[in-house]
């Protein structure tokens, strides 16, 4: 079913009102910790791909682009191709975003493991491996001296 010009404009406006405020909010808050660790650039790339998919599909299904006698299969094929194209961009942005989040989680685990080591050792180790001497070192050096 092809949309009239008024319907196409109404749908495009509704889609824009749904997408643009969220994207602007993510862009404004991108440097805050709660958003920064969630890959705001990848969220924006994926969101833009889905937004463009919606707009292009609205345009393709509009009467303004097609003559009354054109074949509906052409509209269907174009809609499917644009959806595939834009959704793959969105899909890959989700994959890259997940890889980044897992990298941050690995680094956080490594950092927390070092903090746990410091806590168990009474603070005698530094985070960089250079310490003032630990209980483990003093026990082994004492045993070696006997």
C-alpha cells in the first residue's frame, strides 16, 4: 500500500519526534560516566542507521515516488534492500559496542583484582607492582636467611 504525501509527512514527523530527542540526549550526555562506558558513538551510529531506514522506507512507500501504474514488487524489493543495508550497519554497531563493553569489563576486573591483592596484603603493594615490601616477601626472605 502506497502512502499519500500527507501520510508520508505525518509518519516522517512521528519517526523524527521519536528518534531525534533520544539521539540528542545521548550526544549531550556522551561524556558522562553512565553513558561513556556504553559506547555512545556506536549507539548513535546504530540509531542513525535505524532512523534513516525508517525515513527511506517511508519515502519508498510514498505515492510521490511512484506512478499509479508501477509494479508493487518494485516497492517491496527496494524496501527490503534498504532495510537490509541499514540494519546491517545497526547490527555491526551493536557488535562493536559489545566488544568495547567487554573490553572495559575485562579491564575493570583486572583493576579490581589488583585492589583485592592490595587489600589482602595490607597495602604493602602498589598498583604498579613496585611496593615497599610485602608480608609474602618478608616471609620468603626470612626463610631464605635461616
